[in-house]
């Protein structure tokens, strides 16, 4: 690899660009499958392959360069109409995409030590060439072109502006042609003749460079061989014909299509723009690009920035608490009023900075949704089903770290919908449905939450079948089966090892999918709800906080210790008399607004005494999915912004806590994990059953 490009910054830029180009390639293959005659899509695919070839060549990534070159060849034949776009061609393009992603991942982790084999995919590409002779001619032509390119590279030294011109020409559909002109020996004033040819070529296009440079040549210099690099709409034969028809005293004129790989590959993004239809449109695009200038920032830096903002929020809370305390003590002192004003100003600035950093961390969910069309296509082909995908809310923003952790649950839900939910075409026709099933994925914000919905119009959940499978796998007992409510039956699909699939395949049947979904959502402090209608379809609703770094919390006291509860899980707070507490099957419950709420005393699990009181009991009603539990607390302190601090590896994972936070007075408070509390209490067999709710 060239030392010029063997730097961490350049490698990161290269990998980022490969990710962008591969995503663009995937999107346009999917579009091409639906619109096989769309020339603009084919041109876009060709440009992506060309960009990747130039980038990989610049970085010294030989296997990617070779593969993208062959992809360029087949796309060129598609573009010229020599190869028809049929399903096998689409399939081989997808295989190329997958191989490029494999190469990229290996390069990212191993550098030059690439073990992935590209011979099989290259042989598949070669099958689509018209015939062996055409293949040979293409290769001979390519060899001649590469030889010519090498000679021109040695002959010309192009500056940055000229490199950009070439890339813009390629992106706009213009040809870049290298011309070799030999003047007749008896030509008088050869330098003038060469200059006339230059002017004529400028009428046919734009001369990027000439060798020799006529600005540095005297009129009486004896020139015989001249080279020109030209951007033009004409091909090599048309250009050659026009020059020889008009220009005299030329002994020979050779023209070659010139393919220059851009040395600084990161320029490709700027150059890979479609040609505008008018000057005004191009001008508007340039203004828009200037207005939306962006830079790539390493996520590690954003994480550090978020940590520092978190520390600032903690110190802001401390200042606010101290000012409040001093104000009560010295209420009439003007100095403390000034201090209070300063404290309020710091709070305002901190809040604005916090909001800004959070926005920087937010990304459109499009990044995640872009993986879905290919996944659904492959699932439909594998399962021999017809599936129409509807995606909404691609611009809805979510914290980058949450987006990454949401990928697995989303993929499991989609695979589950395609395999278990949507029926085969003949089965759908029998029940009066369209043969094509609909899978809808939607994202939106609701209050301070991110909502993700995965919905299908398939067969829905068969409660009887779910109970039969649960009994067979001994997840429930025969006695329990008759007492289960609909909500409890739905909960069974999230149990480890549960699966209604008869066969184990690469799509489903191992009984781990929905269990993984529930666990991953819980780790994100989210909830998952299920709505189903047998014969009509199923809807999975995922609710997540917008960010996990700083949350609003409710501070409570239990036996003198302060704990924090995520405010998003707090439904309401009630005070009830001890006489209103009842017992059902040894479980304490209360009735709130006509609903039965089981009570949890963390005092018992912390092995501390329940506080004796003559007054009412404070109960915080907490919600997770459709469940409601009542947490008994000794004292309410109030709401506060909580900066979440994860426990160190020395402490490890504690199910009942999701982390800790530093309070305004400098003390540490543990953050209670609602899902963990439910799990812990359930493990001790004192947790409520859904029929109590």
C-alpha cells in the first residue's frame, strides 16, 4: 500500500466512503429489479462501481479494484443493451455487493491480509459476457487502455482542479479522451498547427491538459508529437473523424477512452453528482451544498463530549442546590440574588449545550431502515412468498448508539413476520386475501419516546397453537394452561426456547428470536407490546427513550437511601391507607382506579425493615409494556435530570439496577431497573400474574 494513503485518517475516510457507496449500490439494485429499463438507475450503479474502483485503486486494495472493474464491465454492457436485466443478473449483482462488504470488513479488521476469494464471483460475472471473442476483445481493449493510461500518467502531471474535472466529467456522462497527434514532417510552423488543433478540440469539448504546454512553447519550436486530454460528449471514433476531416497536416491521430483513478478518493463524493439540466439548477445545488457542509466525527469523540456535558449537568445541579440553600438562609442579601441569577444563566446555557450535543448524536433511522428492503427481498425469494414492504418515518431521529443496538431486534421481528406471519400466496387466496402480503415498518416520536412499529397483515397469533407448544416444551403446566389470559399467552412467545416452527432453518425455528428481541429492548430501557388479531395480522410496538445518556428521573427514599426511577416508567403516584392493602395468593395488592395493582416492597429484598407509619403509604405506580406494579417508597424527593453512569466491570451487571448517578450534593444514587425488578420478583415466585391486572 502506498505510504501516501497508509494513514489512519485516510483509511477511515476510505471505509466510510465504501459504506456509503455500497448502500447506494444496494438501494439502486433494488430499484433496478422493479424498473429494469431505467437508464438512470443503471448509470448510477455504473458510477458507484467506478467510484469504488478508483477509491480501492488509490488505497492499494487490489481485490476490490479487480472486482469493481469487472462489475463496471458488466454494467457497461447492461447500459449499452448487450445484457438484459433479468433475475439472474440482479442476483449476481447482489452477490457482488455481498462480496464487496466481506472485502471491506476484512480490510477494516486485517488491513492488507485479505483472505476472501473473489474467483467464483468473477467467473459468474464472466458468464454474462456475450461470447468468448467479445471477452477477448474487451480484455485486449482494456489492456490497451490501461497501457495508454499508464503512458499518459507518466506524461501528464494533473493538479487537483484537473483531477476534479475528470471525475465530474465521468459523473456527468461525458467522455474523457486521450489524443495522440503526430504532425507531418514537412508541416511548417508546427507549434501554430498544434495550437489550431487545441482550439478545435476546445470547440468539441474541453482540453484539460496538453503536452507540451503551449503557454510555455515558443512559436518557432519544432513540435512533432502532441498529446491532449479532452472532456467531450463525442466518443473516440467521432472525435477522430471530426479532427481528421477539419485539420490539415496531420500524419496520425489516435484517440483512447481514458479512465483515470482519482488519487485522493475522498473527492469522489463531491464529484459523483448527476449533471444538472440548467445553470440555475446547478447554482442552486452548489448553494445547498455550501449550506449543508458536514464533517465526519468519530463516535468516540461524541461519547467523550457527552460525558463532559453529563458532568456539567451534575455540577449545575450542585450549584442550584447550594444557591437554593443559601437563598433560604440569607433571603434578603442582594449578593445571593446575583448568585441565583448567575446559577439560572448557567442552567440555561447547560441545557442548550446538552440539547445541542444530544442532537449531534441523533441520526435518522434511515440508516437502519436501509437494510430492510434487501432483507425482505431475500426472505420473500427464500420462502416463495410475495411481500410488499411499506416503510414510513425514515427521517425520525434516534441516538446513534440506540440505532446500532436496535438492529438485531428489528431484523428478528421482520424475519418472524415474513416466516410466521405472512402466509403463502395460495393460502392467502383461499381466505380471500391478496396473494401479496404487506409488511409495514414505521417510526415516529411520541412525547419523549421513540416508537417503532413492525406490522404484517398475515395470519396473526393462534392462541391455541401457542398454548399447545408451551405445554409440549413444558414452559407451562396443564393447570396453568386453562387459566391463561390472552395477554399471558402472548407473553409465552418471549420465553426462551419457544418456537411454533416445525422445522429448523436459517430463517427461524430455533426458539431464540423473540427472546433476543425482549432482552435487547429491556437493555435499552424500552418496552415491547404486541397486538394481534387472528387471521388479520400482528403488530409489534417498541417504545424507547430518545437517548440513554441523560434521562429525567424521580428520586425516592427507601430506608434512608436515595434511589432514582426513570420518569418514563412512572405512571402515577398515589397515597393509600394501609387498610386498603389486600392479599391474593400471598401477594399484596391494591385497587387503583378499578385496576388491581400488585405491590412490591424493596425493603424485603434489600433486607431492611419496613418503616412503621401511622400515615398513608406512598405508592409509585410503574409501567412496563402492559404490566403495572406498585412500588412502596418511604419518601418522595422530586424530579431531576439523571446522568446515567454504568457500573464498572469490577461490580458487573446487577439485574435490579441499570446504573448510578451523582446527585447535586455529591452523593451517589443507584438507578432502579424496572424490568430487572419485575424479573427478580418473578424469580422469587412472589410476582403477580397478569390475571390480577
